[in-house]
């Protein structure tokens, strides 16, 4: 029997666009059937908009946010008791915390996005392209990039997942083995890399920011290669991409993309321009190879970066400038606040908020009701769970000083919007720094130069260079990409023993102002995979046969 797959939550094309402002002007399909709709390039663009919209569907939970908590970088945090009561679901302790559907958004939103991609790919041939035939290939390449991106999320997060290649799906669709999924990913990325225009960064129109590029496809291919070969102890990517080919992809990005490192690591993040440590390079800067672009509309808009708010500092009586309030989740571990960064590494102060160094004597806070408290509000750790004294500085709600006093960042925040619901800072998925380090790890003859470039920026001198080696590259990745949603997946590809060695820790934290011992043990039975939502498993039962099997240990 053919139908829309119920337990995959496959929905009609809908949503808002997640890319540049010009792209936002093209309304995606809402309640339309694909058959017979795709007649013009404009229709195809609307369908592509729906595919991109899948990037921003997660709302309050996102796999990069979740994986940060599951790594050694952060604890669950939140308010007192939340870490063990189902919010935010015990991801740091690898347990369900009573929430059998804690990953439902990840599952259903990725498959919704994949359905949109499949539908568009099936109907591109019905479009009357006229003199715009090159758009047909470009739209197909962008769509296949996105489908590969969504499947890479799913297969890393859940392991064995249903492989859906069509908008019309067998109801009794079993889980596919990872190799089948990675085969589709590799083929899609090959097509994208071969067919997306090789326009260098400086020539890319601002109206195209947020779209997949040739450089993004090549970079993602290297990331997929490294994860797959490490995770499954293979020498190539399902027989389709060799190590030499993966290296060639990122070397092409390095030599021809026009992307480069931003001067000053701190300038990658908005807080630098507010606290005076530097000058924010802005979104879509030359180091950004691919990013999830957020926007806002009405309060609690689905296109907002809700999980940045989740990581904000938890205050109720006022938040010290330049920060604004949030939910206090993904609290940085003492390990990252105190021990992993070397002395002199400028990335520490650009990545970690230290309460002791920055906030205890802060002044000029913005109160919850929007009024200004010029003397500041006393810091109170009693409202936190898993409190360590450290927070994520890269992704955190901010306030700015204006002529009219303190306002939420950015200053253009509309009066009708809520800073606790609407944030639009982009989440950068792939930076040029990652391209350099992936090339070094893949054995580039320029590996030492690439590592030196990262270290020189990190310390502001050439005196801290180290010899290129696998261990040193891994250490550099840990420091360079802290709290960016990269670390957990790196640990898994290094192997379960390495993941356990790094993730296992015992720290004394505060829960509601009272000391408690936080003991984290990597669950080797689960092997880093997350829980498939229980509702999806229940909906997959036909004639007594369960077509979705829960991951071990859950």
C-alpha cells in the first residue's frame, strides 16, 4: 500500500524561508499539492524555500544544542530540578528522564524537510524553465545538498533510520543500515559539489547568503567522510569517496573559494562589538562556509533561534550588561572553564563567560520588566541547576547600550517581539577554520601551515605553534569549535573509548545554591546514539510487526 508515511510525520510543504532577506520575499508553498504545482521557476523557488525552511524547524530543541550537552562541554543546566525532571531531558547523563519523546522534534522535522526535498526533486522536470535552464541544475544541486545534510543529522543521531527517497512512501518502511544512508548522502553531495557554481566568496551576491554553495558541499563531504570512516573504522566513504578525494574537496575550498579566516577569533561573535573586545565581523563573513540563517516575525516565530535563548543566563531580577536573560541550559563545565584552554589562548575569553571574572561586580543591568537598574543586580546562583560559574559566550542573548538606554541585541528588535522567544543570530555550521583542520587531518602536505594559521590566530603570535599530529589536530578542534555543536560528533568518530575517556567526569556543581556531585558516565551500551521517539515506534507497528526498533540501551 502506498501513502504518506504516518510514523515519519511527512507533511505538506509549508513554513517560512530561512535564508537571506531577498530569499525571504519568496513565499514557500503552504497548503499545496506538488503534483501540477511546479510550473514556473518561481514555483520551484518556493519549493526550494520550503526545503531550506527545514533548517529552522527545531524550535526549542536542536541536535547541535543537544549534542553540546551530551559532550564534555556542558551540563543540562536549567533551573533547580529541571535536569532530572525531564527538562532538558537528561541528555548529559544519557538517560530519558521520563520523556519518551524527547527527540521527537529532531525526528519529525528532519523527515518533513526530506519529504519537501524529495517532492521538489521529483517535480523539477515539470517546470517550464524557458531561458533559465541552468536554474534547474542549480536548484537540484541545492536540494540534494539539503537532503544530504538532513540525512547526515538523522544517521548520526539515531543510527538505523528509514531511508525515504520519494514523496510517496511504503507504510511498512524498515530502518536502513547506515551504509545505505551514507550512499545516498555521498551521491547527493557529489552532485552538489559538481553542479553548484564555483563562485568565490567575494563575488557571491548578498541575496544568495544562506544558500548552499559548491564550497559548502565540498566541506560537508569532508566532514561526512571523516565521521563515517572514523565511526565505522573504514578507509573510504561507502566505496564512493576515497581519502584522497575527500582531501581534494577541501583543498579546492582552501585554494579557490575565497573564504578565509576572520582576523581575531573574538570577532566571529557579536559580543565582541558590545563588550569592546573587538569588532564583530558580521553574519555571512568570509569565514562562514555554511550557516543556518534565522529571522523573526510574530513572537515565538518558528524561524527564530530559540535554542540560543535556552543557553542564555538565567536571571529573574536583572541581567548584567552585555548579557540578557535566558533559560540557563547547557551550562559550561568547569573542565572548559578552567582546564582545557592553555594560558594565553585568546579563544577562552571569546568562548566562555566566567561569572567570577565578568559578572560579580557588574553594573547597569536590564530588569525583567525592561527598566534599567544602574547599580546592577546582585548575582544569585540559586536559580540554576548544574551551576558551575561558566556559560557559553558564542551563543547567548545580549543587550546593547543605546541613546535611549539598554536594549535587547540587535537594536532592531521590534517592540512586538519577545527576547525570550525571538533571536536571530545565525548558527554557523561550517567555518573556514574547520576546512583547514579537516585538510590537515586528511593528510594535506600543507597540514603544518594550516595548523599554524589556527594557532597563530588563537594566541596572537607565532610562539605557540606545535608540530602537526593527529593528537594536536584533535586538541585544536576541541578548543576552536567549543560549544559550536562539533565536539560530540568528533568524539564519536574518534571511538567509544575516547568518547568515554573525555565525557566521563565528576564535578561539584550547585543545584538551587546547594552543592551536589555531578557524575557523568558515557553509556557504552548506547554507544552515543540517541533515543528514537516512542510515539514513532508505536506508529510503526503493522500486523504485529514493529518496523522501527529502538536503539540499544533505551
